[in-house]
C-alpha cells in the first residue's frame, strides 16, 4: 500500500485516490495493477529469479507491456531483483539514492517488495519535497527531467519491472552535475 510523506511535516497520505491526484499535479502517474495469477508464486519468493523466471513474468505482463508500447512508446522491459545477498548491493543503490533526473521517463511496476521514490519539486504552494513508498502491485511513471531519488526500504528487497523507451535515456544526471 502506497504512502505519500511530506518531508517538511509529519503529514502523510495513505488513500490511493488522493495519492494519485496529488502526484498527478506533478505529472507523476501512479496506478495499482493486479499481479498476474500465473506468476504470483514466483514473485512472492524472497530470492532471486532465474532468467527464465524473469521471462515468464514479462510474458505474463505482455498484454499490459504491449499496450504501453502502443500508447506511450515504451518498447523495452526487464526485471531487476534486489535483496540483501545481491552482490555489490550498496554500490548499486548508491547510483540512485542522490537527487537525479533522467532524460526518459522512469517507469516501474513493483512485482514484490518495497521501495521509496523521493521527489524534489518546484511546487509553489504545494510541499516541494515528498516521498512515495511503493510496494507489490504498484505502477509509477516518473516523467523525464523530474528531480527524484530512490531507496529500498529497511528489508532491502524488491522485484520490479523496468520499462523504457530507450535505456540510454535512463542514465542518471545528478543535481550537482547539472544546472538546476
């Protein structure tokens, strides 16, 4: 269940409709998708997935992925699986825990586990820094050129489908390295 937290106060939003409305003001898309029945056993395990199991997950989501390709131009997808035993986990996570942007949308569907997207927005009257904890069954699109960061929750476990227009556009550009 998603939780939106504001960094400058103790306020939080737990209601999906209110979360969707708030994020929509910034162009961020948030939805809940069902986990396909054929893969629920695979994604519920707390271990890594083989390449074949990852392909089964992508195949189970094919209709949704094809729809995104047709409507949004997202034509590539893969699955990332992170857990405490992942080699170099801290090095991997350090690439994304600082404020950065991408020149392509960052699109994720969470198959299992939890993570936190943080946002740093020029928001006027709205809170300018907030986080969104995402978990199993949640889909998020962080628009291109949006300042954000990502962290895993305490248990450091997530399985997520990464969806791209072009993987080259997903290189992080850190706030300290660019004007803004």
